[in-house]
């Protein structure tokens, strides 16, 4: 969920309750580095690093980023270099250690199962993060926002500590250009773990049975099931199939072609879980009647007490939900990826468009940048949410910059680690959620908050008021 919304305390709580707790791996390297700069409250990151099989790297990591007394509020966070195809040994090590830290903290000292979620649209950090997560014993890998055909084979290889690679799409590539690969070589990192790792199960997140069929037949390694996600889910949604049509509010219109044929999915012989619109009382039983093994739920957990969203955001959303003064907009332009993206709109605050009208554009995280071919034949990187002049100078179409928002910085802010920019402004949160956010009223009741256990009891029919 977003960036560090489903962080280790939430995943741990869910796993200890007997369900699969999932940590978000997107941007986890920046998140962990910022936790260290904020003083590592509770000592959790240091505790996980002390358990890692890379003791020398862990010491270097702490020496570079840990601040005993925390970062002064009037100083920006130290930034990591933005990812490129040639990112160096240390940059990958930071991602590897961060993936380890987040999963280790979620799994440590209990027998529950923990997964990690990553975005196919953010490919450059993924191998390093996954290798770190595998050392921490991650049980399941989930990936959506694209077609992750090469991830199963990468998991097979990294479980044996072998080098792995992902082919990276290059915008404007020409016939005859060499293919571009992001490579990760585990053995360049001295580790005390010499035995093969347990290869986690892999569940691609798909929005069409044709994509499920493709993954089942053309992935370069085995998959163990699917998450079937509908367009009411939070975060990035698959674009509508066929020509895009917007309704009177400017939101994408989904139709019958966007409904996944579950009978066709079932013929593939894999278990599947339903996501998007299944966070309601009785939804688990309904999904099982449809042939699903279970459900994946994000929205209800995103606003619980253990969530990584800031306490102020959770308070505002709970108060607005109680009076029904809350909405979610499927914004076709917000994400630099071009995928529709869900944004929570609180009636008592400025809209995201109003906030971003005054924001000075800056691209200093770069997770959603696209690689493109320069006229020289070299590879460059650009993002339609970066300063418009920079994007156009890199050959980008200025029309692509309209309405784009810096999800990287906005989602970091929603998780409580906002950057203080050079012009003195503090990055403002972007909050994402599924369409049925108002269902949290049922969990709140007369209270101002609810726990992850409350969500599980609600979904499984164990609440005393069910």
C-alpha cells in the first residue's frame, strides 16, 4: 500500500493474527535511510541490521545515515542517488539491506507468514530489495502495475545466490539497439549465509484473465497463484481496456471488458485471491463462493492503528468517514506512469490539484522515471512530474506533464518522512485508498480508531457485533 503504509508493524500484526502480512517494498531504501536520520526511534532498524548476514555493510550503512539525536526539523534529509541502469555497488547494497530490515522486523520472533509487494513499474531497485527480503525469509512476493514475467526466474536464481537480471524497456529504442538490463550479482556482497535460500512463492497481481494466462505460460519461472485486482482497488489501477472514456467528473470509465473472467482464470489451475472492492462484511465468503482462495485487502488496513500513515492523516480520515465527508478520485493524470491512480480527497482540505498548483516541481527521488534513448544513443531518464522545462529538454511531450503529481514525494510524506525542499517548503502528503473507504465507519463505530485485529475479525465474521 503506497510507500510504507503497509510497513513492518502492520504486516507483523496481520501475520501474528494468522493471515499473510505484506510489507510495501516500493521506495523502502529511502524510507529506511530516513528512519535512521530521524534517530531510529525504538532502535528497530539497528536491531535488524545487527541480525543481517552483511555485518561490514551494515556498519557502513549506520555510519553514513544514522543520527543519534535525529535530524533537525529545519534540515532536509540526505538524499540517496536516483536509480539508473549503472547504479553502483553501494546503491544496490542500500536497497538490499533495506529489504532485509523491513521483512526481518515483520517476521522476527513469530511463526506467521510475511510477503512483500513491489511495483513492476519501478524495476531498477527490485532485484536488490528482493534479495535482501529473501535473506530475511520472506514467504511471498506480490507484484503488479505491469507484467513481471522475469521475476520468477530471478527468484529461482537468487535463491541459489546466482546473478539475476531484468530487461528494462527503453522509450524510443530503435531496431538494432542493444537490450538494456538491470543486473544484480549477490556474490559481490560478502555474506555469512552460504546455503541456498528458500525461494518465496510468487503471486503476480493482474487485472485481466489474459494477463494471468500470459504469466502462467510465458513467465521464465514458476508462479504459485494470482491476485485478481479490480479497478476499485487503491493505488495504481490498470487502464480501462479499449479506448479511454472519462465520465463527467474526469474519471476513467470501466466497463464489462474490465471484469475478469474468473472461470478462465480457474482453468489455469492456480489458486487466486480477489482484491479491489472486497473489504466488506461477508466479502471473504463471497470470494470463496466465486472460487477464490481468499481476498487481499488494503483500504481497511491502511487506516488502522498499526498503519504507516501518519496519525494526523488517520485522524482526519476517521473523522471525515464518520460524517460521510470523504471521497476517492480515480485520477487519470496524477501518476507519472500513465496508469490511473486513486487519491483520497478530504472535503475540509485543499484538493490535490490546488496543492500542486503552488508546488515547485522537483524530481529528487526518481523511482517513477522512465529510461529513454537519447539522440546520441545513450540512456537518459525523465519523468513527466519533473520540472516541465527539464522534461521537454529531454525530448518529452509537454502535454504529458499536465496534471502529473510527484507520487514519490507525496507518498513519502503520507508515511511521515516528508522532504524539506531547498526552497523551504515541506512536501505534502498524497493519500491513496480504494473506492470503498467509507466502510471504515463500520469498523470505527463509536470509537476514533480501530486495530488490524478488528479488521481481521470484521472480515472473517469474528466481531462480537457480527
